[in-house]
C-alpha cells in the first residue's frame, strides 16, 4: 500500500504533470497521423528523455502509448485511414457514421470507450502485476530462459507474415544481441572495431527499423493531396442514454483487451479485432456492424486501449514485453538504468507504481484532451506527408547522435533504416527482431547461469515441470503450423498421367 | 530484376492516385536474394562464433555456445526462407507482387540517409540539417518554393533548439 501511495505521490511534482501532458499531446499527434504509430513515437521520444528523471520519462512514454492508441481512431473515423492497425475495426463503423454526418458522435464514443478501457485495465494491472511478480521471484535461471524463449516463439507465431519469416526475424534479433563484449567473460564477440564492444546501440536500431523505414515508405507514397477537414464542434459530447447502452460492451471489451494484451505478441491489434468480432457475434443487431454501429466502435476502442495496460503486466512483472511497443518501453527502462522484471518491484517499487498511477491519472486527462480537441486533431490529419517525413528524418539524425554523442549510432541507424524498409517490403516482421534484440541478453545470461548452477548438467532444462511445459510450447509453436502446412501440401490433388 | 515493369498511375494504399514511376516487382527473386543474403550472413556469423574462445571452466558453456545455437537456427531459417520461392519456381505457382512507387526517389532518400550521416559530423548540425531537410522535402514531392525554404529552416531550427538548448545535448 505504501508503494501504491508512493506511486500516486509522484504526481506531487509539476515536472511529472508536464511530462504527462506532453506525452498525451504528442501521442494524439502520433496516433492521428497514419504510418507513425506508438512504436515509432516512443522510439522518437526516447532521445528527448535522456536527461529526465526516470519517473517523468516513463510517465511521458506511457502517456504517449496510451494516447497514440486512441489517436489512431481519429483518422480512422474522419478519413477512413486508421492511424494505427488496431484502429482498423473502428474505421468500419466510424467512417460510416462520418458519411452520415455523425463524425462527432463517433469520436465521442471512441474517446469515452478508450477512457473506460484504460481505467478498467489499469485496475486489473494493479491487481495482477504484483502477484505475477511474486511468482516470478521464485523462478530460477532455467525458468527465465525458457520463459523468454517461449515469449519469442509466441511472437513469431502470431506476428504478420509467414512463420518461417518470424523464425528468421527472431534469430536475426538474437544474433544482433550477441554483438559486443560477452557480459560474463568480457570476450569481444562479432566486434570488428571498439565501437561494437558495447553492443549495438538500441535506440538507433529502433529509430532505423521503425522511423526511418517509415520515412522511406512516405517518400514512396509521394506528396499527400489536400484533404478536406471535418468541421467539428469545439467540445464533443455523448447522451447519457447512449453511454448506458454501451456500458456492457465497453466493460466486456476492456476485459478481453486486457487478457489478450498480456499474451506476448498478441498486442492491441489482435485485441481490437477479437473484441469487435465477439461483439458482432453476440449483438442483437449484427447487421449494423460495418454500417455505423456505436457498439462496434466501443468494442474496438475499449479493447485496444485496455491491451496497452495488458502488455505492461508481463513487462513489469516478468521483464518480458507483451508487444513490439512494450519491447521499446523495456529499452527505455534500460536506458534509464532500470531492469524490468520482478526485482523492479523490490528495488525500485516507485517505478512500476508510478507507471500504474500514470494510467489512472492520465486517462481522465486523455478524455478531456480528446473531447475538447476534436477540431484540432482533425486539422492534424491534414498535415502534408512530405513535411512529416522530413521532420521524422531530422529528429532521427539528431536523436541517434544524441544517444552517445558520437556518429557510430547514426551510421547504425541509417543501415537499419534501409534494412527495415527491405524487411517490411518483403513482409519480414520487425517486432520479433526488436523483441529478440532486447530479450537476447536475458535469454543467454539465464541460459548459461542455469548450466553453471547445475554444474554443466543439461538435464536442468528437462527436469523442471514449468521449463518443460514452456519448451514443449516453443516446439509446438512451430511444429503445429509446420504440420498443417505439410498436410495441406500432401492434400493437393496429384496429376494423373494416363498412358 | 527480370520481372520488373514500369506502370504509372496505379493507386496508392491510401486511395490517392499515385504519381511518379512505379516499380512492380514479383517477390520470388527478391525473396531468394534476401534469403541468400541472410544465409551468407549466418554462415559468416557461424564461422566467427567458432572462433570465440572455449569456456574457462567445464561448468560454463562459454561465450560461443549461444551464438552457435542461434547460428544453427539462423541457417535453418534462411534455408526455409528460400524453400518457398524455390518450390514456387518448380511448380510455377503465381507470385506475390510488391509495388514500389517513386522508386528513384526512394533510392535517393536511402542515399540521402548515408549522406546525412557523413555530413552531420563533418560540416556541423546547423549547416547540415537545413540542406538535408530541404533535400528530403523535395524527394517527398514538395515543389512549392516558399515551403521548400521555410519548412526545412523551421524544422531544423526546432529540432536543433530542442536538443541543444532544451536537452543540453552538445551537437557538432
């Protein structure tokens, strides 16, 4: 209870409030612009947090994450161009309402549903993160290694593109994680020059893969044409009767979103689509879905914002990110000298509780900014694409340099920018690469520590029940789809050659 | 690439009409090329991993064990990546297509990234950010003269001020 009070007590300083508001505003902007997204936003904002107090930095980044997930709904509703993938179901009904002249109603429903999703899931996070961390404290190195591996395999299974591409992405990330001096023996590995001894710098890799690759895609799409902006009321409102009618779908979707957000790799996109699908299936008026159903908007938005908190649960309690964006948040924690995982609750309890408090405090602010700023966000959607590409490019160059006050990170970022572009063109997913890069050290350290503790006995991975279950799960992640592929290949009709 | 075609005026994912030269690429050959490149990288990685010193004690697997395990899966994965396109070639199945709109500008932008990295340190932040911003804006398709002057100057000034004065980051 003291730690909870300490978490909320962090908001006694003006700096934290400023960080929260800045994170929310930038998050809305990032989410509203198609192509940017919370992962890119957090990667871009990390360099700005180098000199900040860790609590302020994390509050700003979490606020950005929360607001960006909502911000994607703005363009989804107004322009049928979702700012984030999780807002796609929102666009099906939101844009239909805009065409009927009810854009304000759609926006109001989306922001209120998002608010409810964040609040519900923040409460669930507070109730589940601590027990989860206490269970994790009992884990040994073998269990941790197996857990990290299982998380990576699940991400590869669920991520976009083929399963083989997911596996390749994981191995690439793990290979990149081994660059630099070995933590336990000090032996330099895969380091052609001393620049590589500290390993690949994380922030420039993230900036390159997410931000610079997106700049190249924006260049490819060319200049954006003049978009008509909706004229919205200064303050969005929603009738109480409508709110009452939507309360059950919002609560149900929040629970679904949180549960799916906890699963590594599932994230906000799957939560949003799954919740929309379930809502349509059990609705009394399924024919309204896709034609302007408020229930559809509410289900999608409540779930995708609830998944934000859901993804924080394994991140804080286990040190395993629940999503690609979560992996970047882990990078932010590490940059500020914090190691996510169960020990965070004992060594730096103010950090996880400040993060949880920021969800409770940030949600009402997010609601106010969203309801009061509808017209402003509508204008944001009209920003020319070429200007956004230029701005992101300049921030990346300076941000990468600022990470180490050296040019090496800038070169790394540019290389990964081109690699990220090629990977995205060929549908090789980036989230497994980032997750493996971040989890690779944890996986290797615990893998080797388990052997040292067992004095070189490999059976340590086969005798513990939890480790066995996790390792079998890893095998099934690939064996299952491989078996399905073999069966479908053998079921293809054979060509019969008649004599 | 033998399967390339130049097609103007195809539609962008956003629904806006495309402008500029479009490169339509059948993905089988690029998939094979990328698979081969990743395979070559993992073979080199394996060779480097084999050169890592052995462990000092029998209890530890040493700094080379984990990279070797990663290398094995990496080689297998990249071989798996090549299997799909190869099978497709043998069976003659239809290929996926990737459309790269304005590909000369994309290529130039990729080169601009490298140039930016070189110039930033050599001629300084202020002297490099404005022309880099101008070049990127022009590659992005902006042709209005006032925007080409004002936007890069404003963006460069804003980014420089935010880092140099707001965050006290010493820039070259």
